[in-house]
C-alpha cells in the first residue's frame, strides 16, 4: 500500500489539445478517491497517467516515495480493473486470475493459495474451472477484481468498472467494491461518470470539468456546499433547479414576478441589486398549504418512484422547468397546482458571471 501524489500534472497531446491542466491531488494510504465528471472532462486520462498508459507532459507523479513518470506500467506495482473486464477468453477463471502471478514467477503453491483466497472472498470459488463465456457480466467483473486482488498491489485503479452492468448488478457490485476496499485497505482511484456511484463509494470525491478540478472533498460536503454552479448541477439526482435572481433589500426577485423573502436565514445586505443564480435542490421544495407557499408549481409530469415522487412543472410566468421531490405516499396528477415552500437553510446562491458560490 502507498500514497499517490499528483503534483502539477499536465497532459498535452501532439495536436495541441490540453486534456489536463495543473492537476494536484494527494491520496493518503488506504483512501478511496473517486474522479467524477462528464465525458471528456479528463478523469480517465488522469487515471491512465497514474497507470502508465498515458505519458505525462508536465509535473511529477509519485507512488509512495518513488517518482514513476518514466516507469513502465509493470514497474509501478498497480492493478487496474477495466470497464470491459479484459479477460482472456481461452483461459479458465483460475488461469485468468493467476496469469499475472505466473508472469512474475510466483511459485505454483503460492499462486493457488492466493487465487483460492481471493475467489473465496469474491464468492466465485465454484467458477474457477469455467471460461469467461460461461459467466454473467457480474461474475466476469468479479473475476477481473480477483485478478487485481491476488497481486496485492500498492494501488488499485478502477476505470468505470460497472458501466456495462445492469442497474441491479451495479448496486450489488458497488457494495462489493466498497467492502473489499475497506477489507484490504488498499489505496484506490476510481473513475466514473455516474454521480450516484461516486457519492456512495468515495472517501473523497474529485469533480472534474474540462481537464481541471472543480472541487474535491468528502461527498456530502460537496453535495451540501458546492463551490461552483457546475458542481451543484452535476451532483444530485435529479439535478438542482436554477433560476436567475436579483437582490433587493433582503428579498430575491425571480422571473415571473416571484419573490423569496429571506427573513433571518441569509443576510443579503452586501448583495444589493446584484444579478445572481438561485439554486434549489428538489428535496428542499416542500408541498404545503397555500398561505405558507413561496411558489405554486403547475405540474406537467409526475414521476412516481415508490418512496418518493418527482413533480416536473413551471411557475406561472417562468419558462424554467422545475422539479420538486415529494413523498410517494401522496398521489399527484398532471395539471394540478401544488403550493411549495422553500427550505431557506438549504438554498444556494452563485455569481452570475463566475458561477462561483456566494452564499
């Protein structure tokens, strides 16, 4: 096990495209860090540079006390789990898991011991004689993880390992990966575009956008206090509602003539007449009785999810689509008008130009 340090890392391709801009990240021994962001944000490129599959244009990469910029992948003592499993179709599960150990000249009895132990941990001992084509997607991913585990590397690297699985299997494997990482205590870097996966797995979350780190920290800290509008929009399912807002006295004036009095919740005295962006998470819009309402949502679509129900609609005079998350115990219909009250302790305000957090 080891720490991983990325110090002022840059990646620029021959055509001039700069994929990574000054990436700085310190990953302590035993931590699971998740890199998350939309396609093309640079998360997979960053992971591949740690693995040695992409060259580094600038900066220093350390695994433990060793600078590894110029080391081959096999010399870095890392193990990578890929999206497509990367199993040898002509080999049995046992031989797939043992392949790396055989190449390193590990004695046969030790190989069997390591493979048997990993297979038992992953509950695939009964599959050891099988070929990959005889396995389900979830079983193949377990084999790929077992192949990484038997090597006992300093660092695990996961490149969107669950994206080829169905929804139920993704949840099961997510739990399995977290359990295994905690059991083995191996430093891990995990890449995904799925923000739910990122939130549930990460000890620390790194949100990337256009080759830069937007924000990093514990998942709930980023969810509850996003530093930029991008982070606020990316984390959360469904996403945050945004509306333009203008400050007058201690009130937010919104499109369509709507107003949101702040009372004692937030002091807006230093923001007079500023143009801002108001952010409201769907779960912070609560159905209420009309006298207590801040808004009245004209419901255009209802999405029942069981325990919760999502209401999609618009405010009178406002063209922005809004989503409110309500209890699934209450039945709503398209076309109804639902009074909503805003949880003022949970609102977010961003500067309209820089898109950075103000309140």
